[in-house]
C-alpha cells in the first residue's frame, strides 16, 4: 500500500526548518502532503495563497510533495487522502509536550493514524515562523531563515515604509 503522509502546519511563512524536515522525510514516504491549516482563530500574516505558492515553488522539482490548504480536523484530511501518517518536527521539550497530546488525541479520533516525529537539525532548533514575522514587522531582513525561493522583499519593503 502507498505510504502517504501529511505535514500539517501554518507555514506562515515556510522556514528552512520546515524545508529540512520535509526533505528528510521524503525517503520514508511515497507521497507527502504539506497541508496548510486554515485557522479562523489565528490571524494570518501572509495570505494563504501566497504560502501555498511559496511551498510549491520550493518543492517544484519534488514529485512526491503536494501542497494544499484545508479546514477542519487533520484526521479528517488524513481519511480523505487515505494518509496513514502525520509528520511533525520536534525542536524542544515544549514541542514534545504540545505534540504528545495532539498525537494521542488524534490516535483516539482515528486509530489507524500514526504520528511520526523527526528531530529538528541542530541549526534549526531556535527557528520558528513567528520569529520571521517579528523580524519583518520591525523592518529586518529575515531572508536567511526562509528557503531561497521565498521572496520576502515585497513584505520587507512594506514594513519599513
Ligand atoms: P503550527 O502552526 O502547527 O505550529 P508550524 O507551521 O509552526 O505549525 O510548524 C509545522 C510543523 O513544523 C510542526 O511540526 C513544527 O514542529 C515543525 N517546525 C516548525 N519550525 C521548525 C523548525 N525550525 N525546524 C523543524 N521543524 C519545525
């Protein structure tokens, strides 16, 4: 049976930490859906279609990687796509505690699902999307923290004007 995984998140924006987890997971799965959750309680920084476009651009040469946006429960998306695995990255013990409860609840909701964790590469441990957003909000250059295909310059200029 085809091994399909979902990598859910906000990706607001995708960082080199996300990019690294996705690339390292590719040998483990036949296909990997990067799934951008539409969360009505969270205020987006980058428009969702921009986030989809950036991730597609980063993985344009990787046929295994597909990008989509979704609303609702991640386990419902897994059922819809016939995906047996949820992929998550672990940076710190705080990530672990957060992920543990979500992973265990997802397993209760959908016993066929397995959540798989990859430890973050050392150099990406302090990085998260909210830091990138903070740097941009204050007029800084965050380009070293995002994949080279992600052009933040329009947003960077907007912030310093
Ligand atoms: P969420 O909105 O669920 O916090 P994110 O978009 O921040 O999602 O992250 C999605 C996934 O990527 C999570 O599993 C998170 O742990 C992982 N991740 C985030 N930043 C990094 C990083 N710097 N290195 C590795 N994994 C990361």
